[in-house]
């Protein structure tokens, strides 16, 4: 339990879900960037301020009945997202 505070700090997350939706939904996901990965998948990326906010985003995903494909916490503030469906990597 000594590391629990480490995970309650702002950090970058990448959350991949099955489903495609408009970037206008960003407010529903605490302002995360919405990146379409083809016709079937979506990648939500950005800074989530703490574990409570992460659980809030996951609750929205559950409420919308979007299958969760992956969740990745990145330690650094620079992240590169690459997908076989994209011609070039997306840097944030």
C-alpha cells in the first residue's frame, strides 16, 4: 500500500474501446482526446488527474456499454500513439 499515492497523481492514460463515436463526446470523458482507430475502435488519450477521475471515465465507458479493450498508464508526459490503421503516429 506504500505506492498507492503514486497512482493518485495526474498521469497520461490510453484507453482503447470497441466502438466509434464523435470527438464531440470529449466532455463525457473528462476532456480526453478521442482518436478513431478505423471503423470499430476508439482510443481515448490524455491526462487523468487521479484514481477517482479514472473510475469516472471507466463508469462512462460501462454506462455506454463500450467493450474495454485496453487501459495503459504512461509514466512520462510525452506519448506516441501508433496504430496499424493510421499512416503516421499521433504525438501528444
